[in-house]
C-alpha cells in the first residue's frame, strides 16, 4: 500500500483544494456577524501559548449546554477559527459552542495536543453549566475520542460529557508511521498505540462514530475499527466525502446534528 496516497484526501475530492478558501470566507463572515450580535468571545486563552485559545459562541437564549468542536488537519494544519461557521447548527438548537485551537506538529507531539485540548475543555467547563458534547473531525475525531480515557479530563468535567461524535476519526495511528507526515508526528509503535483510541477501554459516554460513504477506504476502515473496538453506534453518511461530511453541522435538524445532540436536544 502507498500509505501517503491512501491517507491523502484533497487530491481525491473534486475541487478539493478549494474547500479551505471557502471555509475561510464562510467562517470570517460568521465570526463578524456573531461579533456584531455580541454573541462571540474570540481568542479566549486557556494556556500560555499563542495558539492556546478557544473561540466561544452563544445562542440567542440561555444555552442548554456546550458543544465543543475540535478541528482536524492531521495535527499539522489549520486552527479553530477556520471552522467557526460549523457552529451554526448547535447554536440554532440552543447550545453554546466552543472551538479550541492547539499547537501543531512538529512543534509539539500528538500527546501534547491531547493535553492542550483537555485543558481547553476544562476551561470551557469551568465557565459554563450543563452538559458537554464533544465533536471532532478527522484528527479532531481522534482528539475527542482520547478525551474519554480515564485521567485525560478531570473527573468532574468528564462526568458532564453527555455524548461524543468522532467524525471521520483517525482511531489507529500505527499506519501513519508509514507516511511522510511522520517526519512531523515522530510516531513510533509505542506512541502510536498510546495515542490510538482503539486501544482504550470502551468509554461509558455514549459515542457515535460518523464517516462519509465516499471517503477514502482507509477512513472507512478507521471508523469501523473504532466502532468495533468500542461497540458503539456507527453511521456511514451516504453521498459525503471527507470535506463535506461535516456540512450537517450547519443545520440544527440534520441527521448529523441529531446524532450530536441526542435525545436531550
């Protein structure tokens, strides 16, 4: 197997290179609108680093709780601000939304990013009330899944996590050792196993693994492996690929948002 090609997304998606530019335009417009409405707190620090910030968006009513969305980018690219507009569905459903940014490989290791995301969620939990729902896309799917391991989040914060939806998650990091990206990850077998959700005990938190039916075969495999390891719900979303599988997050009544919000929405 050519692992570099197997884990490449953009070149296998029609107009794949255009998605980041469109996300940026949509995110910037959303952030400006929410700021004008007084419903955005941008760049709230959760640590001392310049990327240790979280953007917070409030619904137009008392929030039912908080959805935390953790972005992807193979732990090497993007930041939380690029995905801001994907908060819309949760906001319309009456939930606050937190979108953390974190340091990137190779400046840090994936285990360091895990600790940063846990710190961000802990800060968000301290300043909010109600249940917390964790959502992450791609590398972000790996990160939110790792939040469910004992000792990653403080016990009182983990107790508030009502649901977790890893979208197109990377659940077994061992294959990535064989990619050129590993020059940045610096994974070996031991660290890959330690950072892989499939080797965690199944969590008590309800989990739905979500993946697009038109994704690369390795991402379909990665989703299946996590669902099998945890015995959790598993949805293969018809007609979606790695970049548009999250589009349902912009609509409160989409199947994806219903999975994220669950019966308590």
